[in-house]
């Protein structure tokens, strides 16, 4: 849960702080010693390597925490972000912490700016202070109440601090959503949180309920939801900059929101289900990013779409071999119900493409294969427009969220051809699971510049490390914010198509009427949707009678 920590900027270290984080460059070079005993550091073999820390007794019973930053030529925002985090961890249970990491950031604007450095430092400290204690009977919350960022350029540092505080709060929101158990974070509650937080940030939030999804022909979402007693929904968040017109570039972020993934009838193992409350981390990232963008602003219009449901086994669940019709009219033979994320994303991507946005990004905990290939430190990225992919990767690098580009081999495309439908949701024998998923999603992007972020390996951390804490990481939030804030979709010639915003959001487009192609199978989907709704109503009736009989 978000820590109640105040962040201030001061020109000097104020009296009464419990500890001061002091930066030390390689070779034990400091900007200001602030009373740090460099000879003592030498005796302790402290050299100023990145991530190194040493707690030293300072003057007046204060504590100094030396934090290594490495070579000055390699000083980056991410290095400062991590330094603030490890310094805060080394400080222990303090109440008031001063951070003097800006001592080694040049004030002349060369390289890393003071504002960007301040933002990174504040992000690192606040993200490292995150705790999730909502379900603890006797929580022991952090004692930290105040962080003071020491800066000679107070104006620039204050601007960076505001951004850093806002970004950290958004990542905290994403972590809260990811960490909440699926028993309480149902699709309906997810939508309620998204609406409340989005409205608070000045966004326009619309929720398309199950009946609306049936009318809109969202066959992928409805199909996955068929086994659950919890109704699905499509959540839409809209940010528009002041003075936005039809020529204002528009980007769409589409998030996978499976609040619990049992695998459906293609059931996961018990161990495989243990962490499956995190399968909505992509949707959480989209909601959190949009709230930050709404608060800080961006030069482009941004649409967030979250396809939210559970994937559960039951007598009404989709079966291997069933065929679903996606919003854009393409039919999909479902051969593995545990490959469900691509089905709900297909509807979200189709809606975004219909709205004639300039570029798309989807983000999802989609395949275990990506974690096998890239481990727990990198997400996979793939897509259709190299200039757009470069923009996304650059936003990730600047945010400290690394990704590795994976290919979409055309020779693999035939592996998702179906004998009975347009597509199958898995390949017959091709083990390249992440690439197959990417090729599948491409079918629903309408030829638009598109990037797919597979974050399955980075959505969760097993332990506290740097600014990561155990549980949900909130990965992707900062990348999406940086991407939108840079306005790169508008400023880089050739990165995307010319703006052609239709003036209607994806859900407004869906409510206005389905395209002709999507009418195929609509009657069947409507009957299925009514059957599921009737089952849920019957279930509620039985539960009510049971309560009365007790």
C-alpha cells in the first residue's frame, strides 16, 4: 500500500534528520563529504561501486549512509534510482531521511538534468518504501514519514520531485492491484477502482459491462469469462490534452486483465496457480499509467483499454475445440483454454484499431516462454513498425524497465492456421510460444504501428531488491508514462501514420454499432452470453435461499 511519506526539497540538510544518504563515486570521490570519513571507507574497502553501501556514524549522533554510484561518466537516472533505494534500505527504520545524491549531478545541464535526476531519486526511494499490509492482522508499517531531497537548484529539483512522487504513487497503485487476492479483486472491483482513480486524475472512464460486451461482439472476452460466475467487463480510460483536436496524435494502451487464471479446462497445476492473481498486471499498468498521465499531462491523446475477467473451469466454460468470434470478425479455434490472454487482448486491440488511433501498445503477462527465454530482468517486445518499437524500447530504457526485441517470423504464421476457423490460439507443435502469441495478436491490430510487451517474467518479484519489493512490481507503468509524455508518436517523422482520430473512443464506437464482419456469429455469442448471465442469476438466487434457510 502507498506509504504516507512526505517529500520535501531543501538547500541544506535540515536539523533533526535521522540519516543522510551521501553519494560516493568510483575511487571514493564525493561531491561534498558532508562529514563522511573517506579514510574509514578506504579501510572498509568501500570503493564507490554501484550498489555499495556503508553506514557511518556522523556528527551529532546522526548517521551517514555512503552509497556507491560508480564512474561519473556512466551516471544515469536508473543508477540514481537504485542508489536511492539501496540507501533507504540501509538506513533501516528511520523516520526522517535526507538524500544528498544530487551532490554529484552537474547543475549546468550537461548529461542528466537536475530535474530528471531528482525524479529518479524520489522514485527509487518511494518505490523501495512500498509495503502491502492490507491483509496483515498486526502490520508493522515503515517508520519513514519524511524524505528531504537536498538540492542547490531547488526549482529544478522541485519539478522533478513532483513528477517522481506522482509516478511512484501510480506504481504503488499498480502494485496494490496486483497484490490484492483474486477473491476480493474481482473484475467488478477492478473496474470500480479504475473508475475511482481515473476520475480523480481527471480522466473520462467508461465501463462496458457483460451485456454491453455481448452487444459489441467481444467474443474473446465473453468466451474466456464463460466459466466464471464473475461478470467480465471492458474498462476504458481516456486522457485528452488541453486544446486537443482531431489532429492530436492518439495512442492506445491495451492491458490484459485476468484477475485469476486457473487455466480454465486446460487446468494449471496447483503450483502453477499459486501466483495467478498477478495475471492482471498488464491492466493494472494501464490504469496506473493513465492516472499518472492525467495528473502530469502529456502532449498526445491516450486511450487505455483493459479487458477484465476470470479464467475458470466449470460446466459452462469454453472447451478445447470451441470456436470464438472476435470483435473484428475473425474466428478462433481455442485448443488450449490456458492461452486465454491473447483472446481478451484480441478484442481490446480490435476496438482500439477501429477507433483509428495512431499507434498501439499492448501489455500482458502473456507467456511463460518469455521468462524462459529472457529470465526475470527483461520483458519481451515485438511488433510491426520498427520506428515505433524503437520509441517503446527507448521509453523503457529511460524508465529503467528493460526489454529485448523478439522477432515475428513469417514462416511461423502458418502454425496458427486452423482447419475449422480463421486461426487457432496455439501452434500445433511450434515451441516458440512467445512468438506464436505475438503473431496471433498481430491479426487484430488493423495494420497500425503496434508493440506487444510480454511482461510475464518481470511482473512479480520474489524478494526485495533495489526498488523492487516482494510481490507485484508495477512493471510497465513508467515505460507507458515516459512514452506518452515524450510525445514521440507526434514528433518523430515516419514513426507512425498521420493522425486520423475518429472522434469516438473505442467503447463509443462499439456502442454505435458493430462492423459488418463482426456480425458473424453474433447471435451465437448473444445466446451464450444470456446463458452465462442466467447461470449467474440462478447462482445468486440459490445463495440467497441458502442464506435465508440458515
